């Protein structure tokens, strides 16, 4: 357990400095790092200009360098020190300008004076720099040199996809995003937890379901992926999770699907029920569930996360750094999604195959010495059997009889062996 | 706004002195007054003796005069001073009688000693006088002269009907009653608010629905009207309101239909949700909803009113006078029904016609400068679109996303223009 | 009323000393006692070894005598003084043993030092004695003589069945058990209340439903009965009650069926709604509802009782004696089941047969003098009629309009006579 948490954290440390954006070499570098861990990852590209429903794949953006030289000759807002200093998708610039012109291209947060904000301008061409309000306050009038060595050109949108076969064609879907530069909870927690989950899924012996896992840029990436795969997704996906902001060790959160009535919702609520967690409304959505759960797409994809995007002050700033996440935090989030997957893998409709209560004694299922623990097991067994009427799946039964589904795994095995229940 | 409230109040002042009852010239005079304002009003008559389901149209009653001369020669209980002094449908009388006999024909309220009660005897022939308990206490033994110059004869029940065509044959129905003598909230508030609403409806450009509006005597009038029009009412009426006690400025109230599950209920609750109002049970009914919502009739007709009949001490007494209602009170009630009508007129099932979220920016729907107000608009737009899946009407969407439907009117127009949504 | 309570108590006094068990002469003697009261009782037998679903009818057990002689020659644990001293289904024994061996066959309750526990071993052959912890503490080392004069042999399981015909083939079912030795609330309250109810049922003039009543050993008896009668039970039984622990005068309790959604549940909740009672979950079940409500059996059989089995400290000990029950307690339980039966007998779907409200006056149903009491009757009548739309049965209507169904019995009769309502 410790190992997995630490391993995920180490991956995050490696990936942190890379300048990811909607497109470009930072995304490619990130995906190749993950492919080193999971060779099954396919790295795919879609050309700029491709139509995806209401959207068009934008130009590819790359940036090498960027900075400002102040009137005293000091280099500030240096991209090489923190890639958040450059507004994402900034057009190239190399110019001397007056302070009055410069400030129209500067972004900072007065309320969080030590944070560099994260700003992008994907669909309107502009250039800009982000800096802390503390830095901003020190600027004086005069002539500044601004330089951004970026390139905006027809290229590709890059994403990763993994498909793992199970006994059934039906799929469990995981989606995470790789489009944010150096931020830890939003975003690196997502790809590293997803990577660890793929390792876990590969180890499920005789897994029942197939798995589809994507590493995409947020919004345009999910729209593109849906536009290419909608029919298959609607046909095969029985439940899925959007994996984001899952690395801090504060709270747990759940964001439902549009009507909160899918298997993903049922599983999420069951998994979290004895945990202290916040149940959000779909109105609080803000990540790729906006696309997966849109009308006509209607996929059963919910979000289980730690402290939700938008709900912590460090969100979308340089303060969402590697100190904001932890091995424990990552492991906690990983473990909830893992439990959700395990539960879906063994969630079945069960049906008792005797009429009236079975005689447990003659099957050796009734304790010869009655203790509180053995009574609890018999009670759970009889309660399970009372509702194993073919109309309830495992989660329903667990909810009705007031236990966690995983407490029933052993009992179910025993009763299957004793030929008392069948899968309905 | 002020004008409409004052105009309604002025009509009530004009109509107040008229001696209305179930039938007779007071009803005719009242309807002709309204026809002067709304020429579309048809004044119709049904003969005494006509069968209406379980009921029979009673005789027509008219009364010119009535009074008592006390032993000292003073005229008391003078109909010409207050028409509530005569029990409605009193048979004629002209007789000298002893006090002991007289008191069997006197009605007063000990608990409200300054109020003349409103008493009728439509279906049992008798005569009587109503007076305040204060007046009653002053009466002394001796010989009294009683005179009621009334006539009870085969005649007609008189009522008014307005039909206004819209694009659809489907109808919105308004019902109010004109059978009470000089009382203001119960009853004149009903006909004057309904009259003002007809003026409003006539001004709705391109109105979608047709309208059926009736001014009838309570109970027997609605039973008669249903018996003549049931098939058409069941076929065409999609929602309606019984309009009564709608002129005081105290509270708002809503009385549901039999199961509280019709469009009229949905609209009423939505319109009132941010107002301080009392939601009654159908068990609290007491006006024509008793007929409209009876088994087999089952019309979608609810009541939005101000302080409900039976729920104020002045109800059915001389204290329910012109000081009990006000231009502001009448306007408040008018405005709620007007909003209900406007909402029904534009309530539709909407369906987004792109898959995934649309790109608002390229359509000029995304603010170029982001402010709290513009963010709120974008949030409402995206939330509206998320639930515009063809399964929700405007009210459903407004309820889900937590806004008043009218806040969405402008957004809907913009999105229609941008070709983002269709009527489902 | 007093008489019936006292009569039931007297029966319990007579039946108390009999040594009942799963099978044997104690059961036969008990059933013959009841047959003296109800000649319609059929006493039936099923041979040992008969298969019943997952179970097999065990051997028949009889016991004449049993006791221990202590080292000082005193007779203790004397079956003739209290039959709870012998573990039910003890094998015969006649032997001198050391204290150290004896104590492995002794049962007592440290927490209830003055109670003899009730212990059985139906499906594992063993012998044993039960005694109070106070008695146990006095025992000293030495040689003891133990003797149990019992017999365990192939024989029969004995039970009683009564069938009473009504106009319909549809049945109301009552089940109680006769397998516990000298204990009062659990068990004699069950058979004596059931016996009194049979007397009541026989007196229902023109009863609508047929009745099936069984006196069986718990668990194996209900399993056996269901295995022989399942098709008929599923075809005919519309509601039933398991009758147990119904003789103390403390609380009332209700145990629902598996999903709490049958007529038996609806009736139970309506009958008890204005009584202080405990609503248990089906997870708290512990008597024959475990069989009647098992998957595939699915019979509509709930439990209305007084203080529920397992929920009082005297349960399954010698302290559950004749002082724990009372004529008042038995009568209270009897009365609830009686009311439930009466309610089912007259529960119908009603439909008004006029459109709009009827004119009560011309039918003499409207009071000529209006008093609070007469207004209440008119209000109930009009409310009843408002919901007598063919979609609600009597209990539904009573629940909607907020009265006890029995308050409507008189009104219904009047309205039937006035030809205002029909059975739907």
C-alpha cells in the first residue's frame, strides 16, 4: 500500500516540470513517460482543423522559452523557472514595450498575492504573462522587453488510449486529462492514479469486464474522443469514472451524473457511504463529466475525487504544487476507485435456489459453537439470502441489509460452494 | 402597474353596492358592467328547473327592498343601507309579528359583534334578516313589522363566458364567481382581477393557447357549466385557475388539485416558490375546485389566491368590505396569475441540437470579459443546455437548476437564435 | 371485552403446564384442548423423515420425567416441577457422573440469575439440564445421578389446521405456533389469541373471505406447511398475520413483510397508526415470517404483536410465565388483529356515481341544523367522495383524508343506501 502511494508520488515528481497544454510536445512527453510504465498505451494524434461536433481541433502550441526583462535589466516571469508564467497558447512575441502596454498582458490574483495564476487562451489569439501579485506590485514604469518563444501552427492534438480485454465486451471506462502544466492535484494526481489503476486492472485474474482508459486534454479531448467513439461507448460502457484532483489528503468528493441514477453513481455512493465525503450536484460539474453526461451522449460516468476542483484556494495556481498532494492522499483516492472497480467486477443479481430458509446446519454453515462473531456471520448470511430473490444486485442487497458489499464477498463464495445461490 | 391595481379597485367600488345572488338582476347588472369593459363577454341564461348532473337550477330570486320596523317605529335591518341584512333567497314577507317569533328569523355572530353575517337559503324556502350582535342586543320585546319585497319565480340562472382564440385549440381556463352581494375580497376581487386578466390576455401577441373564461355563480354555476361543456373542457383545457379572495394584501395561498399533479399545480408552485405563501391541501378546498377536480371531471384547475376564504375572520360578513382589499392587494394577485399564464404560454420541452457542450465563443455567447454577472449568465446557459434533453419542460429545467423560469426567457431566445436548441 | 380477555387467559393457565416441543404428545394434548373449543380444528400428522424443501421432519420426542440427584441426595432440576429443566429433544440418560462431567450438560444465564433458560437441540443429539444461575452456584463437587426418561423415535410431527369458507375463495391466513413448553408470552399468547379470533371469525355474518388458520411448530412446521400448500397459499391468500408474543400489556409492535408493501402491511400500519407502537424492519424478523416471506414463497404475511420476541429480558426463560401476560394484554393484541380482519373484510375500491359533488340535501344527508359534529360528518362524507374515484381502496381514502377507516363504515353504508357510491 505504502509502495503504491509512493510510486504514484514519484511519477508526479517526474512529470511535474513538463509544460503540458492542450496540445504539443509536453503532452507527447507525458504520454511517453506513461507508456514506459504501461506498454499497452497507444499514443494517437488528431490533426488541427478536424471537426468534432460543435468544435474544431485548434492549432498545436509549443513553447521553448519566455520572459520579461524589466527596466533595470532583471529577467522576471521566466518560463524556465515556472511554466505557469506564460499564458497557455500565447502567440510569439519579441518586443520592447512601455509598462502601460505591458500591464494589459499581465495576470495576477490580488486575493492570493503569492500565487501565480494559471491562464490560457486557447480560442482567442493573444499573448500574456502570469505572476504573483507580490511581484506585480514591485514593477515600475519604464520600458520592458517581452519575449515568448512559442509556435502556434497546424499540427496535432495528442492523446493516449488503453484497451484491456475482459470476458465480456462490456466496458468500464476511466478518463483523465494531461493538459495542465506544472500543477499537482489538478492535474497530475489524475494521470498517476489512473496509471496505477491500470496496473491493478491488469492483475485482476479472469476479469469480467473490458476496460477503456483515456489520457486526453480536458474538454476538447473528451469532445474529440466522444465524437470518434460515441457508438461504441454507448454500446459497451456500463460505468466509468472521471479521474481528477485525487491526490490531496483532505476530503473525498463525489459528483453525480446528470440524473445521479447510473451504475457509476450507485457504486460511488456505496463505496463512499461510510467515509466522510461531500456529495456534489451535477450543477457543480466542471470537468469532462460535462461532456460524458451531456444530452444524447448520456454515458454513466461519475467522479470520485478528493478535494474537488474549484473548491480549494490553491486550485489553478502555482500553489497547487507537489506539497499539496501526498503519497497517502494519492493512495486514498486510488483505493476508492479500485474498490469501485472491484465492486462492479463482482456485482451480480443473486437468487437463492431453495424455497424457505435453507438448513445451514447440515451444510456446515451453522456454527457449532455460537459466539457473537459467528452469530453476525449467520445473520448476514440469512439476511443476504432473504433478499437474494433475483431482483437485487449485490449492491442493492448490501444497501438493504446495511453492510458494505465487500463484507459479503466471503459469504457469497461459501454459499455458492454450498449450492445455495445462483447468479440470476 | 399602479394603474391596473387602481383600475381594478375602481371597478370593485362600482360593483360593490349591487345585490348579487345565485340568480337575478344583480348578476345581470354585474355582467353588463363587465361587458362594457370586455365586449367579448357573452351573457347567457339557463332556465330554472334545468337538470345539471345531481342538481336542478333553482328559481330566480330578486329583491327590491326589506326592513324591520321596531316597536318604537325605527326602521332597522334596512336592505337599502346594506343588502347583507336580507337572507339571500328570502321569500317575500309583509307582516306584524311578536319579538318571540321574529328572533327565529334573525342571524348574527356573537363572537364578531360588529359584523353583519352573510346568510343564504337557496334550497330551503325561508325568510330572515341578518344584523350585528350589537344591534341585536338592543332589540326589546314587542310587536315588529317585517317586510321583504322579494320575488322567487321560475326564471333563469345568468352567467358570462368569454372565448379568445389562440394558435392552438388547447385552452387555459379562468373561473370566477358573481353571486355574492356587497362583499369585497370574497367576492369582488375575483371578477375584477379576472376582468383585468382578460385585458392582459387580449394583448398577448401571437398567443399560443386559446382561453375560456367564465363568470358564474359558485357551486351551481360551475356544476351547470361543467354539465354543458364537460367533453370540450376535458379535451381542450391544459390548465386553469379558480380566481377568488385575491384582493387583500396579506398573504398568498395555493390550493392544489385533487392529487396536486397537474400543470396548474406545477405552474402555481413554481410561480410562488420564492414568495411567502401557504400551501393548502385539497382537503381545505371550498370553492369551485370542488367541482372542477371531482372524480370523473378531473380538470387541471388549481387556485392561487391571497388570504384564502374561511381563513380570515371578516370572511362572509359585512367586514369583508372595500377597506379589506386594496389596489396593491389586487395587483399582487393579478400579477401572480398573469405570471402563471405567461409561463404556460412559453412552457415547452427543449432539446439541445448539438452533442457535447456547444462552443459558445464562436457564437458570441461567451463573454469576452468575464465578470460575475456574465459568469452567472454562462452558468445558467450551460445548466439549461445540460437538462435540455427533450425530457424536461422549461419549468422542470428551472426547478432542477434552481432559478425562476422567467430568468431563462432571454437565454432561451439567444439560444434559439444561435440555433442551439429546438422545441422538442 | 373483559370476558374474552379473561377467557383467553384461562386457556393459557390450562395449557401452561403441558410439555410442548417440536413434536410429541404435548403438542397433541395442546391441540386437543383447542379442538374442544373449536371443533373445526383438524389435527394432522406428518411422519419423521418426510422431506420439506431443504429440511427433513425430525424424530418425535417425548419425555416423562427427568431430574438430577445431588451428592447429598437432593432432587434438583426436576422436570415435574418445571419442564424447562430438561433441554428440549434430550436423549435418554440414566447414569452416575462426576460434577466435572455434569457441568458440560448444564445451561444457565449469569446475567439473569433467577431465570431457567429455554434450550433445545433439535438437530444434534445431546442431553442437558437447564437451571437458574443461583441454583448452579450452589452445586458442589461430587458424584451426581442424572436421569432423563425421554424417547426419540420415528414418529410424527403434529399440527392443527382450520379452514372456514367465505363468499370468496380468497383467504385471510393466521399462523401461530405450539412448540414451546411452559412459557406464556412466547408462546401461549399466540394460540389462545388465535383461538379467540377463530371464534370471532365464525361469527362474521356473510364473511367475504375464506380463512386458513394453522397451529404449527415454529420453523419446521411452517416450512412443512408451505411445502405441502404453496400453490394454494400463493393463489388464495391475500393477507395474513403471524401471531406471537401478543399477551403482555406493554407495547405494540409491527414486523413488515420482506418489502413492506403488501395488503397485510398496509392494514397493519393503518390499524396501528394512532397507537403507540414500534415499527420493526424485516431484518428484525425471527419467527415464521422468515419462511412465509422468503424469496419464491413471497406471501403477504406480516406480524402485529405486543412486546416482540427477543426484545424483553424474560424471553425464552422461565420468567416468561403467566404473570408476564394478562387478560388486558391478550385482549389488546386480540383486538388489533380483529380490527385488521374487519378492515380487510370491508376494504374495497369505491367509486362515486355522480359527476361533480352530489346534492346531499335532497337525499337527507345534509344536516338541517348545522353543528360541529354534523359538519364533521359532512366534511368526512365530501372528502370520502372526493377520493372515491375508483383508484383508491378504503384504506387509501382513509389515509388521504386523515381518519381511521372504521370512522367511515357508517358513512359508506349511508352513501350506498343513497346510491351515491359503488364498489369499483
